[in-house]
C-alpha cells in the first residue's frame, strides 16, 4: 500500500491535517524549506485545466471562474471542437489562456506539464466539468488574503457531484479534495492506483478546510452521444487514443458501438445508459444544496433548452 494512503488510513484526515500543520511550520522555522513568497511567482491564481473532448461543459466551466483567476493553463488532448471553444472564449472575454497541446493517455503527465507553465502563486485545479458557485470568488479571495504569505497550503472544499443528468446526485454527493494549493518545486503528480494524485510532502504543506460546497462537478453528466462515446472510449481506450482526427474517432466509435450494443445510434445508446444510471440515484435538492449557478442555468437553457 502507498505510504501516504497508509498514514491517512491510520490517523484519518483530521490527523493528517494536524501532522501537516506541525511539520510544515517546523520546517519553515528551521529553514528546511524556502518561504513560498521567495519563489518568484506572481501573486494571483492560475487555473490548471486538462481537457479531452470536453465540448459539453467547457464554456460555462471556464467562464464561471473568470473573475477569480489570472490565467488559465490548459493542457488539451482533444480532437473535437474543445480547443476552438477555448480560443473563442479567450478572444471574446479577453482571458489569459495558455493552450498547450499534448497527446492523450496520461492525466499525470498532463498535470505535471501544466505545473511547468504556471505563472502565479496559487494553482486552482479546474477540470472542464467543474462549475463554480458565485460565492466561490469571494470566499477564496478573502481566504488567501488572510493566509501567511510564507507558507504552503492545500485548500480543501466540497464539490457537489452530479451524475447521469443535472437533476441527480452521484452515489457520493460531495467530493472533498484540495482543489487549490500553493505552487512549489516540492510537488508533482503521481499515480495512486488508477487515479492521479498530487504528491505534496507533509513537511511542506499545511491544510485548510472550507466546509461549504463552492462548486458543482458534473462528474458523469454529458449529452447522450457523449455518454455513449465515453463508455466506448473506456472499453477501447487504447484504440481510441491512437486516432488523430474526429472523423476517425467517430468512425471507430460507430464500429465499436455495433459490436458492443448492436447499433451505431450513439444517442439511443447514451439515453439508455443515462436511464439506467439515474434510476438508482438520489434527486438533487435545491433546499439542501442551493440553487444551480446562474451561468449554468443560462447555458443549458440556451444550448439544450433545459430549465433548471
């Protein structure tokens, strides 16, 4: 078992947070690590965005944080219209976007590549299906203004996770992770099992928890066609990752759809997959989790004709 996972299992998240606080403050005091404000990064926030065929939600995702971040570092492996949408948003809204192309296949490699291009002190992990609630901007800006500029922080808060469609919660409704952290040369991304994980040394990083949900994660919410494509990609991803154009991608998808589902109608396949998924899920409650972000409501009404 990974040593970091073992430590967390033994002492729990609260114990890890206390250990981080003790070790990181001692390391800074003894000069074992350099103060974070001496590393040459500008004050501000860089959004790390890794994209792979994310046309469904990339627009509201990027725009929901435009008043928070100073730059977007986008590592893109798409062969659909995702990079075109990103470039258009950059032009229309005057966004500072670094768009870097990279072959698909490894999210760890993509995130480590993004770290090389970060200009600002804070890194916001912002996947293409994350949507910020309006309060996120105020809460984050106030918090980082109060933190010690010399220390390194991991900032945790809950994402509300939606699955199947916009009206249902995932089996695990809240996903709490460090969605923002201080950039440093001490960190890198590694694989932990099948998932990528930030390796942030205990003696460097202190943890801060925000208890209220500040964002939505549309974890498994896609148009029916994209749901079908995602399912096929997961089953045959080595073959899909070898194609270099969207036309080839769709041709392969249709072949695999016939082999797997007996039809090449991706919409029908996706609708059936969604029906099966949501039949087992809990409904989203505005009374419990609050209203949907206005930017998401406007977007889905305009693009999909859906009222939230």
